[in-house]
């Protein structure tokens, strides 16, 4: 993207972020045991420094002889690309002047009580901050956690995952970022970058979204957005118009009370929700209702790519559970049709247990213990050209031999292989493994499947509405080609 193209879109150049090599934590706090310093120190790939006017030694960081602690930023002899600032508001302008003089490229400001305070004093301080920065230092925040970039080891909290991925997240809430990041590994999601931009005084949602839509390290973009400044709507539409990546959005402040809460949280201008809904629809944004849905939608797309589910096969251990699944699927526009006659005949030949049903939805009942036959039935079902995917429910206790009528030591292997049949047929296959008991067995199977990029859920309500949303997005993408 050229400078001219960025100017037309009214967005800032953030491509330098991919090349951060050095950083400093300004306001390294002894009272907090240097929390932010230690968090970044944990995995940062480049040189890291601590800034504190009186501290001379930090255990396990610098014994005073290594030259990693300085009273002010300007005394560091090396170039500093990125700073994390956690000082009182009264010190912020002085620190920003040092950043400008030092040639810092990006400053993440954790400090709050700017426009987020709702006071004229706070708003004036935020304006003064931008004046001091002179567009020479790009600012994340204030009132935000900043940047999580696992490839470079930039992380504002300890024990963040270190494996880089292809999913990005933009959020006005640092707490929601923490939730998403700590949940991600269990879900099998790995981040390219996460931005907590707080008040968005300088770098705002539109800037970050544009950057990520053109970022070669990012394939899927998740967003928690409360609102944007009044003059940014036109630029947002332009950025969305040039985007060709899936964007999954949770819009905060969509209700009257939520809108008021957003104003006190980040001073966001939420606007009328009907306007936002129209923008999302026009630009094919996948809107969801919760952070969990956002993560689950990203997981489904990341594991299976874009898909268009019109009809599925349903496998159930319980006929009643199968009926519930059919009702939920059809409520969300996904059919559960009969199998093609030739496929149905082949499936019929695989059933040998009383109390079962070989029709779609399939009720395997006690035949579940004959796991090799289950594999064969699922393979046949997915081979049907009229079937786009398969959903199977299986309670967690079936993965414990203690609950088996006849011990079948091949059960786990057969079922794991069966769950991967979606990959073979290039169709979506989703296991529902309910959290009823045997939690250790469920966690073990969940981890095995997640490694194979098979999305496991515990409740159909966690994902069924998302299948329709992703399918609609896929239809629109295909129509544009």
C-alpha cells in the first residue's frame, strides 16, 4: 500500500511494527515488582530497558552492571523503537517529549484519566499529549494495554502464549484482550497481533483495521468495538470496502445502557446501532454477540476455511438429542435432508444393532461401541454429494473404558480417525463432546482433536448460529468473484 493510498483512506502507516527490535518500559514500578517490565522481558526477542529515576538494580533483570536500567529514556545509548509507558498522568507530557527526542516509533500508554475520565482536564491533557507527540511518535492508548505480538515476544502480561499465528484481534478493552489471549491456546487459536488501543487518541480502530487488512501475517481479524470518533466514519467505510479478509465483530454499546457504559469506559462515540448494523451488512462483517462466539467463529474459519453449509448429516448417541440438533439447525437455515438412495443403502448395510436408526438424523445408540462401523458410516455420510458437513454428539464418558459394556481398546483411535474425516472429504465435521463427567478424558480428547484442527464444542448453542453467519459470508465472497 503506497503513501498516497493511505492518505486517501486517511490512515496512519503502522507497517514499522513488524520490525520492532528494541523497547523500554517507562515507569518500571518497584511497588508492583516491576510487573510490566517482567512481562515483556519474559519473551521479547530484542533489547529491553527499564526507565526509573531512582532504581539502580532490578533482581533477575539487571544487577547494575549490564546497562539495562536508566533514569530517563534519553540516556539510553541505543535506538529505541517501542516504549510501554506506565507513569502518573502528571508525568506523561515530559515522558512524551523524551520519546520524540529519542526517535521512538511507537508508544503504548497504559496510564488512564485522559478523555476516558470524562473531565475537561483529562480531555485537555489528551489533546496536549498529541501536540507534544507531533505525529512523530505513534501512540497506542492512553488507557490501553497496547500491543501483544508473539512473533517478537511483546506481551504486557506473563504467560501469554508464545506461538505466532494468523488471527489478529483489535479491542477497546484490555480486559477482553486478556480473556481472549489466555483462552486462545485451549481453542487452538494463535495470534499474529493483538491491539488494545483504549481511547484511541492517535492510533485508532480504523488505523489498526487498515493495517491488519494488509498485514501478511494476518488472515482473520477479530474486533471488539465500542465506537469511533465522529469524523472517522467515512474512512472506516473505505477501509472495509478494500478489505478481503474475514472480520468478526462484537459491537459493544449496542443497547442504550451499553452505549452509556461505553462512554465512561473509553469515551467512545457509539452511534446508533442500526447504522452500525447497516455498515456491517454492506461490508460483509460477521457480527456476533459475545467474545466466546467471536473466538469460536475464528476457530471454525481457521480450522476449515470458509464454508457454505446448506445441509448436514447428524449423528447422535441419543435419538432425542438428534431431534434437538435438527430443530436448532433448521432454525438457523441449515437442512438435515435424507441421504441419497445409494448412500442410504450402503449406510443401512452397516447397521446391525437393535434400537438404532440409519436415516438422517442417524441414531447409533449402543452401536457406538462398535467404533470401526461408526467410522465407516461417517465416511459414507460425508461422501454424499448432498451433504455439506456432519455434526456428531458423543458424551465424554464414552472415552473412558470404565463405561464400556464391552471393552474396545481401539475405540479412541477409531473415533479420532472418524472425527478427522471432514479433512478427507473437505467438509465441516464438528464433534459435540458434552461436559457431563470424565473431565480428564474429555480434555485429553479435546487436545488431540484441537492439534488436528478439529473444532470441539460442548453445547450446540456454542456454534450452530455461527455456521449460518459464516456460510452467508462465504456466499457473499463467492458472489464477488
